[in-house]
C-alpha cells in the first residue's frame, strides 16, 4: 500500500519522541534526520525534502519546545501540519462553468492509466448528480477508444468518438456534449512512453481548441521522482490545475504524491485506490497525513461504509445488538457488510490506535479463511445459529463434514463468537470495551451530532448526523438525457443490462 515505507519510519520516529520530557537541539536534529531519511527512501524529490525540513524547523522556532509540556508531541504536530501543507492543504473544490459544459482535459504518459481514470472521473461526477460525457481523443494507442466505450457502458456514460485527428475529435466532442445538454465533458488524450515534441504539440493544440476549465495530469504513483520531470514538462505546456494519482493501492513509497505540490505548485486533487470504478475520490491531504503518521482516518472509514454497506441491514443488526441480542446470523451479516468495504488490512489502516502488528495481522487474513467461516455457519441449522450453546460433539462433527472443514476449526469459530457475544452484551449494558481509539471516535461522533442538533442514541439519529456532514454525497435519483446521435460523429450509448 502507498506510503507504507514512509509511515513505518515516521511511526518509529513518533514513538521515540512521545514520552520525551525534554528535547535538546541535538535531539531535534537527530529526529529530523530520521524524517529526512524516511522521505528520501519514499523517493520524494530532494528539493521538496529540504523545503519540508526547513518548514518544520520554522514551526518549532523560538521557544516553542521549551514552553511545551509535551515537546515530543509538538514535533509530531509540526511534521503532521507540514505533511498536510506539502500534500496540498485542502481538497479541490470543483467550480462548474456558468454556461455548461465544464470541460476537463486529462494528460499524461502512456501507461499512467488515463483512460481508466477518465471513466472513474465520469463515474465520480455522476455520483455528484452531474451528467458527464466522455470524449475518446486517444487515437495513438490501439484499442484505447474501445476501452473507453466499454468502461462508459459499465457506468452508464456516453462516449463520443470518430475517425479524425485528435484535435478535431476533441472539438466536436465538446460541441456534441453541448448539444446534448451534458454539463461535464472529460477528454481522454493520447500518451507516449516518454515525453516528445509530437505529444506536447498534440495535447497543446487540444487544450487551445477546447479551452478546458480544468487540466489534470495523470501520473502513476510508482514512478517516484520520474514523475517530477513529467509534471514540469506538462505544466509548462498546459498550465496544470492539479494532479490525479493512480495505483495508490500498489506502490509503497508515494514519492510522486509528496513531490507534486512542491515541484509544480499544484496539488494532488484525485486519487485512484483500486481497480473498481468506485475506488476513486477527491484527495484529502489532512486525512492522508494522519494515515502516514499512523493516526488513522475515521472520516474515510465512515464514507467507505456509506458507499458500500447496506443501511437497512446495518440498522436492523445494530438495533438487535443494542438490545443485547447477537446471533451467528447477525455475525455473518456483519462480516458480509465489512467484506464489501475491501480488505481487512485496508480497513485497519483507517482506524485510529491500531498498531503496526494489528495491521500486519489484518493484511495476512486470507479471504479463503472468511469463506471457510461462512461455510461453517451455513452448515448449521437455523436453531444452532440462533443458539450455539446446543452444539454438542456430534453436531460439531456434522457441521465440520458439511462445511468441508475440521472439528477444531468449528471449535475455534464458536469460541471466538462466544467472546464477541460477551462484548456485544457489555456494549448493550453501557460498558464500552477498551478498544484503542473507539472511545474517541464515539465522543467525536456524539459531539458532532450534538452540534448539529442530532441524536446518536438511535440508528436513525446516527444516519441523520452522517447525512448532515459537510460533503456528504447524495446519490442522484434520475438518469441523464436520452442518447442521441449526430451526423459525422459517433456516440456510444451505455448498454442495457
């Protein structure tokens, strides 16, 4: 996962400082030396590293450390604040054109993932209630147009293409979107294996012809410092609005992400974190900075749950849990909901207070083990799932045979469920278990709900509080306009499925 290397180094740095009652200038230099080594190991551009360390020292200038009762935490706070600054301070706020459509141009090298990013970006705009339109102007790479058509069909977004030069395709695509009443146009342009004059001339002509409101450079997170030279060249030609980073679920260093703002003065604005169309969102610098330092990311965890979990199932199970009832059916329901959100390792990274060992253990969870748990529970009768205490030796043997597992595996699951059942009963009785970070999460949620006049004592109150969060996304309830075709160009409508 992205930033794992940097996060591991900085967590060690933070742990060594937290308990310090006093920090000398020499201690600070040694600590910042560790930060420097961590950033360079993450393949962050050297100039950005130097600027980062200088800024941290300025934040700790004067007698800040000597006046503080927790000097170690002051150093960590300064590093955290500077990480947010380097990552871009705040997420992008899209301003839509007063006279639609809002035109967005994607540029980048071949292999960075522009075509897939174009579809993911269209899907994101659709989730905001917009009516996006895709223009396939990448005529350099074989099958690029067909790839965009397939992706457009999957997300229900029209794709414009025709046999002409890329500049003319882009111009006619924008005109077609205007005629159809679409309010966002995303232009997918060609790339090369490396920067050359022909590439820059073509993308420059497309930009001059379509006058985009936003121009985003798509870069692969694994390119490291190579992305710096690429960003500089594209920025000189196009005046970039920001950077979209792909494969954030793949590279462990993240140097390209940390270098973008410092090198071209433009932040990362979107990030792709997986292969699914939904695994793409605005980049939140403050959240990423917290994750890098091992502080978790509660807001992203909540948003992930909103996107993937079934609210009705959660509400039903939660009400049963709060009344002290927790069966194996409830357990399976919860496990299926959690699996919708992705890997256990990915979820643990978002939770505050989770240790490195816990994350590593979660990373080692095999999906086959979860399938085995499901098989064991499915092999039980309805009464056994409702009341596991009746499962004696002969029943355990039958369940093991029926699920293709062993009696020890059945015993282990039942023992773990018994412990979980006890914890749920404690929660129902008002005794919150001592889970690191859970108390703070509950306090923050309650405080936020109270500030908005909400009530978290019920599932309805919790849902209402989440709906009132700034930036909460409400899915559109109606589709876009009907697909039309214009002579001279081709609009590929989404397939009916």
